[in-house]
C-alpha cells in the first residue's frame, strides 16, 4: 500500500476508536461527527486501492464513489433526524444507494442463466418476508405498508443478485457481497418494524451499525473481485 493508503487506514482506525469512546462517554456531538466520517474515510481508502487496477476498475470506482457518497449524505441527514424533511431525504438517499449498487450487480443476469424455479422460490421467500414484517409492524396507515414493500423489494432484488453470484461464483468476494446485502435486507425490515412497533431504545445504534457493516462488506467485495 502507498503512504496515502496507510494514512487513510490510520485515520479510519482512529475515527472508529473515537466512535466507540463517544458511545461509552455518551458524547452526542462527537458520536454524530465520527459516524458521519466513517463511510467517507472508508470510501476514500477503497477508491485509493481500486485505482491500482485502472482502467479495468474505472466503472467500479464510479459506482463505489456514488453509492458511498449517497450513504454518507444519508448518514448526515439522519443524524439530524429531529428535522423531519432531512429525515425523509436521508431515507430516500438510502434507497437510491441500494439502486446504485443494483446497477452494478444486476449484470449477473447477463452472465449466468438463472433457473426459473430459483427465481420463483426466492420471490416467494421475499414475499413471505414482506408479509411477515407487515404483520409484525401491526396496524399502520396504508402508505406505511407501501413504502416498506417498495424499500424491501429493492433490498430483496439486490440480495437476489448477490445470491446468484454466490451460487455461480463461490469465492471470498461473493460471500462478502452476500453477507453485505443480507445485512441490508435485515436493516430494511428492522427499521420499519421498530419504527412501527418495537421502539428499541438503541435502535439508532443498531440501524447505523447494520448500514455501516453492509456498505463496508459490499465495497470490500468489489476490492476482492477486481483484485482477484
């Protein structure tokens, strides 16, 4: 790695330590700042490594920068969740982030012939998951159910793309991608169920941790894919 890579990696490690300390000491401002810095620092580190594989990694770099930038802005907006408009935009940007990753991974359907039975099976599983989450969320307004169904449909499609990669290209990057998209799908379900019914005290920490872990796993899978 270059000196710049080591500096970014060190900055990432320091920021992570400060994030943990902010939770222990219950320093809200410090926590919000370190949370907002995690993804851009990791993104810069990832892009720096991907540059070593130019020109093959050019499209991958563009998608990674766009997706992680969306996740960063979303994190900033959600850290100001008391402002309703920013909270709404933060959630919308997360959906755009999912769509951005989908544009990269949907190419798997052009590479491999996916059996119809597998598509039907997974559709039934995702539909069952959607219905179960709606039931667990209790009685809500119809727009709540529609928004959840659309959000989960995007997460499920991304998850299905990663599943196809895992089935046909069993390797470190496929496993990491599948783990990342699984966390993302879980995050979508958890957020809506918690918002409607559970009301966990530390729901914000859980949501942020799941989002951060999913983004890191997906981005790292790109590194392994292009590096391999």
